[in-house]
C-alpha cells in the first residue's frame, strides 16, 4: 500500500492546526474543530492525516462532520480500504495479534455504516499533500512514504526517517506531517521536522483520556497539545453500537487494550 495520489497546494500565512486519526470518535472530532475555531485557525489551515473512521462508535457522523468543516484530509489506510470495499482495516497489524483480532468487530461496524457515496468521496482523497506554506515545503502523509500503513515511532533510528525522506518526490521537505501510529512526537532529522500529532480518536496510551493535536506557529515551531473532551459520551456511543471488545474502556482510562503493535520501549508494562 504505497502512497500514490498527491495534491500540490499553497496555504495562506498563519499557524497550522494538525490532527490525526479521528477514528469514528465524533466527540473528539467536534472538540478539535472547536479548538481550531477558538484559536481562529480557519479550515484552510487545518490538516487531518487520515483514518477518519475506525475504532469508535460514529463513523458516518464523523464523515458528515469533517465534510461540513471543510478542512484538509488525506486518505489513510482506512479510507483506502473502504474506497476499495476491502474486507479488513489494512492497519498492518500482525496476523494473530490482539489488534488484528480486535479489529474484526470495529471494522464490521464501520463497514456497515459507511455507504457508497462516502466511499466514493474517500476514493477521491489524496494519499499525500505537498504544500508550500510560507516558503516551507510541507509534506503530509499517513504512515510513511514506503507504505501508507507503516508504523513509525519516536524510538525509530534516524536512518529509518532518512530513508523515508529520501522517497519523497521532489525536494526534501522542511516539515513532514504524519499519522497512523497514534502516539504523538516530533523529531528533527537532518534539518527536517517530522511531526506526528497523535490522534483525536484514542488517547495516547498514557493513562488519561485526553486526545492530542498539534499547532505549528508561523515560525515553523510545533507544539503538541492535550485535547480534553466528552470521553464519557464517546464511550457510551461505542457501547450502544455493541463495540465492547476493549477500546471503549480505553476512552475512559487512557490505556490501549493491546500493546502488541508498540515497540518494547513504548509499552507501559
Ligand atoms: Fe492508519
């Protein structure tokens, strides 16, 4: 699953708000929208790194919400899989892993809720955005250049990032905005900033329910922010949908039901 379709665009001057994986969490998506509005950042400077739908209870309302908002969204593995009427999430979980087993229930819920018109819309989303922003080259991708569904972690070595940067078409980006893995971090690699803004669908496995997003100021400095929101309503929406396999408790206690995708250095236990 390599990224193929790229859009090129120029964004107006001013701070950018970046967020990852709403994952069908409507309350989380509404909270980050309210945050952008409170900061005076218009949808033309808001970027979502994909996986609009996944684990949580409200896939179709999340599609409606983000389309109404009008911010930028690239296609993650979820958008790609739904656009192709695929039978699984395409997250890249290992066979027989707990994440893989748990994905059956939530993917079935997404698959049942997302209709043909939404899939067609997802099929038109780009895999990459190549942005000129205040004289900087900004690349937006989902997981990695080598694969849409590759997990890249804060603990990965510099040469792994360099290898990904080398695969970017055109000149080296000043800033890469990535998603997919759900744990926020920023790293400067050979002068390029690699920023994963975390997710607005699940908390970052840190024992608290707040989600994450990031703001990049006009000087190009990124800051990752906690996003408090109505997690109880989001958890109840999951329970009403029958999504009680483990991720609903994560919305309340901030602990992922499985750590088997995480490198050892990023696990809690
Ligand atoms: Fe993803």
